[in-house]
């Protein structure tokens, strides 16, 4: 066999690919499995997008390569959305770029900036893509612990000065996967100020910015005065519009960073299909706030149903105020063993250690199943013998 590149040693198997494999093994034993695993909405995409893609698919003009930087119609709709929703003025032409899902954009951005010796600051626990591509690119990861005592916000003041000096990128993600934590605008302002002081690009992953279950809507990092000097934000249509399969998002903000990402992408992919970008524009232009409100209400009901049950069981956890994730401390503290025990009982949860060392002792439960299935999950938890919970 041909020897793999050494950089492949830095790459763990993708967390959810490994989970899927274990799930199939349980199913092969005849156990029906309910998944609270991957964050993939169970409900249909926003109708405006479905209608638009059907219409645009029939137009021959859309059967050709899209523009490299993305369809202006989509990027202008996004800029209008940023103005309406966040009060942020965006130049669609120079400050936005279509990406094939924000995962793709986040990964490729790292290739534009990081070479061996460069430091990337990233949260722990976190979405695995930041660390994976930092490793592939030969960069050095400096992890910022997210702990319950600090509301799952990193302590930027604790980053050693010599590390900060070598750092080029700071990844943040609020509302947060996997903890469900939110941050206020003051924290984002602190991050912008930190990046300005240390000449670092702030990369804000805003995949859940529309998903608030309680309290004030979440903020774009670009709302911070002067943020565009040092910030690129990734907006995703996946979670808020139930469009994970469509692969559509955008990079927004600092124009040098947007252009650099565009240069990597021009040489890698040839963009997202125009029909899908028209669909994204339709989603953003057709009162998305009404859709968001319904979606968030659905997740709120599911969350409350789950927590009534967890309370009865004696499993103590804090209900999330945002996202569709429950980040729950594991009774006994061994998240791998606990997730394996639940999987044998037909329930998939993600062991927190899969998101980094500071995720150890937690599991992540995703609210992307019906209330009926939540009830069935609760029955299965109640049936565990010996019960891991103490009432
Ligand atoms: C789901 C998710 C993404 C990826 O979203 P796509 O736009 O579908 O690629 C990015 N970041 C976080 C934190 C996510 O949970």
C-alpha cells in the first residue's frame, strides 16, 4: 500500500463517522436506535427555499458553473439580512463570499493563514473542524478551556503573551456547540479588542446565531464597533433554515480575509450551485424571523419535555438558552462508558470527550427528534439497570 502523508497522523476519524459505525453495530443486533447524536434538524427546509430551487433548477443559465465568489443575489440578500437583523452594514461585493456550508469555509480559511509554527487559538470543547485543519496545515493549537464556572466563555487574559504573539487566528462560536452557551456583546467586544491588540484574525462561527430559545437574540460579532478590521464571521443556512443537506453558508466581514479565503477556494472548488444560492436568497428575503420563531418554539417545547423527564430521573443538567444542544454532566463522570451504555439501550448521545479534553465528563444530546421520541428516550433512560441516576 502507498504510504499516507505524515499529516494524516494528525487527523482523527471524524467524530460522527465513528459514532455511525457503532450505531450500525447495535442495530445489527436488532435494537432500534433513537439518535440524539449529530445536530441535523429533523424538520423540512423553509418552503421559500424549496420553491425557489425547483424554479431555478429548470433554468439553463443555472446549469453552468457559478461565479467564484458566489451569486450576487444571494450575497445581497445576506447583506440585507445583516442590516435588518444585526444593524450591520455589509458590502455584499467585497465583504461576503458564498461557501459550500460553513464547514468548508472554516476549513479552507485555515489554509489561507496557517503554516508550521503559527498558533491557532481554539476553544476546548469545540466543533472538531478548527483543530483538524490546524493540524493538517502544520499549525500549533493552543486550546482555550470552556468551563461551566465561566459560563463556557474562554479566559482570554489567561493566554500566555508569547503564545498570543505567535497566534494568527482566534476561533469563537456563540451560541456554542457543544455547550449551548451564549455570550453577550461585551464578550465579543473583548475578543475583538484582544485580536486588534495582538494582530489576530477573529473567526466567529455563527452557525447558531438565529437559534435562541430564551432571552435576547444572539449577536453577530460584526456588531462590535470596528470589528470588520479584525473579524471574519461564518453564517450558515444549515441549522436555522433546516437546510443542512443543501450546503450553503457565507463568509462575512474583513475584506482581506474574505479575499484570501476566496483565493484558496478558487483553486479548490468551483462554488455552490446557483439554484441553491437562489434558494438561500429566497430564505433570507421571505420573513425569516417568522420561520426562526417557529423553529425556536419547537426546540423550546422539546427541551422542556426532555428536562421534565430528566428531572424525574434525577439527572441534573442545565437547560440550554440557545442552540438545540443539551450539554449534560454525566453521572459517574465517564462519558465514553455512559454513551456506550445508552447506545446499548438504543439511544445515541455524543460523548463530550470527542470535542476535546474539557468535554470529558459530559455528553451532548441534540433536540432534533419529536416529543414522542423524547418520551421514548426517557423511558429507555428509566429502564437502565443499574440506574446511573440517583433520585
Ligand atoms: C453545524 C456546524 C457548522 C457547519 O455548518 P454547515 O454550514 O452545515 O457546514 C459549523 N460550525 C458549527 C459549530 C456547527 O455546529
